[in-house]
DNA sequence: TATTGTTATACTCTATAACTATA
DNA sequence: TATAGTTATAGAGTATAACAATA
């Protein structure tokens, strides 16, 4: 009977990426069923929770480029979720605001996200979740400190 | 002095998705610098490590649809990384095999992946990594058991 | 000139539906 | 008919470069 040597390096990247893919797809489905998508959800969260001064900050908060944000905002404006108007103080800035429909979608997606989170957390204790969150944060910090 | 109440539900999904996005982008860059991409890397790993009987199994292993796999294999064949030939035993089956260039790319990408993993793990102990891997696995199991 | 945002364009990954080849 | 794979087509998300508007 042979013993397979434990690999010197456990590929945590593989585990993380596989988990994230599975979780992300499940989350996609949950958001889609509620009429949304991940980018839209991220944008709605940012608009609701943090006071962004302009679209550049919004794009940074969501983690996408300005042109990509414009692309999503175009869709959201067409769908009646947000309005854009110029800031009278500085007419270069476009103020993005949620409409009633946007607010409503935010709440539906929040509800879907909470349900999804509950299912994902099932069987994990509070302290396990806290440990997980902290370890993930440390991983992210390590890779965020890129050379680029 | 007010105390902000801890949220009843820590959005582990948000933490996971943010971490995964950061890690995934960093990994993308590392693979791109070595001449690859995540789908190509996944396909190479599967070809090297698990004996897949046909392309359907390969697609399942990678987590994509058959047509999507065909798309990637077309590119990989054009790039001289793999060959496809019919199985004489069952001519419906196309046997996918790595070329020398494919082997070489596998090793380069493996090296990039290991480097990336090391950087990501920095400051985390073996047991912390093991804990993290186990917790992630439990999360993934929970969401994988979809209704759909 | 510098900043804010948009437009034009394109690339990657993915998917579904219809198709071919083989059994 | 059923199975293995490909082709055709499309859609979502992202990005860069060039541009317009404003300061």
C-alpha cells in the first residue's frame, strides 16, 4: 500500500476559484430570477450605501472601468432604474439617482441576496463565517498588492 | 457614543465574490503573462491529470458546455497546443491530446499558478489554509445543491 | 490643459439550437 | 433513434481609444 505524498503546496487558488465559480453561478441565477444581474446589483448597492461623488468613484466602488459603468448605466436608465442629470455645481459631473423602480429592484435583489446567503451559510456557525471572512480578506489583500 | 449594531446576516456572499474577483483578475494577469488564460489552464489541467473518455467529460470537468469546449479546443488546436483525432474504437469520439507545445505551456502555467498561489497564501499558516479550504468546500456544497 | 463622462469598437467567455457523423 | 461533437449565432461583461463637454 502506497502513500500518496501530500502536495507541498495546496492550491488554494484552485479551491477558491472553483468555489467562487459555483457560488457565482448560483448567485447569478438568484439575481436573474429577481430581475437583476451582478453588475446591476453592485451598482445599486453602491448607490444606496455609499455617497459617491461622481461616476468615476462609482466605477471604482464596483470595480469596473468608467466606460463599462456607462454601458450598464445606459441599460439601467433605459430600464427606468436610474436617472442621470448634470450637477449644477460642476456640470461635468453626472448625478446618478435611483428611481422608484430602481429602489424596488434594489429591495428585490437584496432579498434574493439574503436568501442566497442563508442557503450558502447553512451548517456554518457564526464564528466559522467570521473566520472565513477574515481569511478571505487576507488572501485578497495579498493579491491586491500587485506589482501593477 | 453610538454603537452600530452588527448586521444580523454577514453577507459572506459579498466577501466571497469580492475576494474571488480580485483573486481571479490577479490570476488572469499571471496566466496571461505566461501565455495562457483560465479556460485554457483548466483544460490543460484536466488533460494532464484526469483520464477523460471524451469531450463531454472534459467539458464537465472544466465546468462548461460542450460547444464552449469546442470553441476553446479550436483555438488551442490552431495554436498547436492540442491535436484531435477520431478514436478508432468509436469514431464518434474525438481524442484530444497535448502536443509538445501544449505540455510546455502546461508547465509554464503551472509555474505561474504556483507563484500566484504562494503570493496569495503569504502570511497564512498551513492550518489556516486547510480551514479555509474546508469552509469554502462547505459553502460550495451548499450552493451546488440547487433546486435547478 | 485637465477632468468627467460617452461613443465606437472589439475581445473573451459563455450559451442554445441546429447540424453532421457515427453507432 | 441515440450519442459525440461542430457550426452558427447571440448575448453578457469587460476593456481601450478617441471623442465631446466642461472647467
